[in-house]
């Protein structure tokens, strides 16, 4: 292995987390290889908040739609509109969005390589050696790295090999179909539709998200044996979209909670879905993946600069300080409100409340707990108690 190529960092996985980490490290002057197998598109509604657009300098041209609100639909087909007011949520198609992020990483100096990660070996000095198989290559290739970032998805092979506990991450399996948007349809393409219905998902939700010329229709569930394809077919039939051309069909696991540990204490750090940073209840992951990639890059840079691997733990510590309380709260919400259709009816009912709507959008758009309106929080607390106890009818 003495003549093997060596780099500072190998980032495994070229989604939002990996591409962001590679961009940040390349900007810091590190020699970075971004290893991605290509051709894999994650099923995703594609919603990105203004905080992401501004923080990560996403150009307006990448947005295929701008939505001004959401409509949530109960099991009995009662609908509640939740307008944003000022502002919008951007919609992206992960095919073009992820590729743009990888291109930006390369433009900043990261080297892109196409290949499939196989394992992490060690050389005689104990350095990490990435073994991967290049596209169309029969023989494996090897690349020595001082640090490795695993951003290879919810069932991360890097994590399962290198980080204790990574093999035990709980997940929802998500599936969606990208269809060609009809010229006329039964829903408003300036909003996102979210369906809370046990027939469409027994423990999560189904969605219809506009992408301009295309539309994402999907669902997710932890229940083994539940037909995700059947649920999407049911939703398309309800909305009279069965005749629309299906352009892509994609499925993937979506993690439900952050891992308790993101690094191996030595030279491997996880980011994005590999670290479990998808928000419970909402399933939102793009912003948290990109923030996780940025924090991973900062931690790796600190570890390289100080020669102290304990700096790797800072990525998780910083993330959980920022978003741990929100993830905890959303986890409780998902476990309770999504448990059965009766509770889903009550959940949709409480979303009619103006305080709930404003604080929901404030928290989503700004990615932080809103503390500026304590009286609104107090009112929501008592309204939740009333709905939980059944004092307020669901209708």
C-alpha cells in the first residue's frame, strides 16, 4: 500500500449532506474526494425552506415551484388550508438539485469519483483505506484518507462498519412517483397537499407536492407488508391522476431519529440520513442534511487541524443543541397524533387554529423554536389538552 493515493478526506455519498460537506472542506483547502455511485434519486417531496435557500446560497433557478401554503386532509376528507402569508416554500426535484450540489463541490475543488463504496480497511499505520468499485470496473480500487465522512443514506454501509449503534437506526420506508403534471387538476399547484389517512399510511402521511411541470405523489410507513405502491395508486385515483404519465418511481428508507453517536472516535464521521437527521412527523430532511454536512465538515476540519479526533463529536453536539428539542417534540407528536384515524381527525382539526398555523410556519421557515409569542404558546398548550382529552369535537 506504500504507493497508494492519499487524500485528506473521502466523502462517501453525494446527496445534500455529502455534497455540502465536500464543498465546505474544499473551500477550506482540503484535498477531498466525493465518492458517489450516481443514478440514485431519493424519494422526496422536495420542499426547502427560506432558511436553507439563504444559508446555502441556492439560486432561484433551481426552484421548480414556489408554494404559498399547504392543505392537510383528514381521513374523512375534511381539508384545512394553512396559508404561509408573506414568503414561500421552494420546491426542488432531487434529480437536478443533488447534481447541482455535486457540481458546486467540484467547482470549489473537490474531486468527484463515480463508484460504489465497499468497505473501510486499514493500512499498516492504521490509516483508513476506502475500498470501492468504480463504474464498470471489475477490480476494486483503494484510496487512503486521513478522515472519512459517511453520507451514504439511512442504511449507511460506512456507519454499519465503523460507528457503534449505526445498525440499529429505526426508519420509515418512503415511496413516491414523479408524474407529469396535468394541465388541469383537482388541486391547487401553488400549495402542498398532505393526507393524514390510515388507508394511505398507517403511521405517517401521504403527499402531493408540485414541482412545476412534474408532481411528486408519495407515502411512507414503518409497517411491513403495507403496500406503498397501492397507497399511491389509491391517492392518484382519488385525485383523478391515474392518466398522468409516470416519469420515475423511487423508494428508500428514511430514518426516524438521530443516532446517539455519529463518529468512531478516530477518523469516521456520519452526516445526513446516515446520522439519522430527518425530522420526525414532518419527514423533512434536506435542510437538516445540508446543515449536518456543514457541521461534519467543520468537525473534520477541526480534527485535522488539531490532530485530536475528539473534535469529531462536535458535529452531533452542535446539531442537537440547535435542533434536538424540535426533534424530541416532533417525535412525541408523531407517536401520538398519527396512531389512528380518530387522532388524525383531531390533529387536522387543531390545525385550523390560527396560533397553531402561525407558529408552525414560523418554526418551519426559520428552523428554530419560536419564543417571541409566549401567550400563543400558552394558548396552544391548553388547546392541545382540550383535543387530547376529547373536550373539543374533531369536526
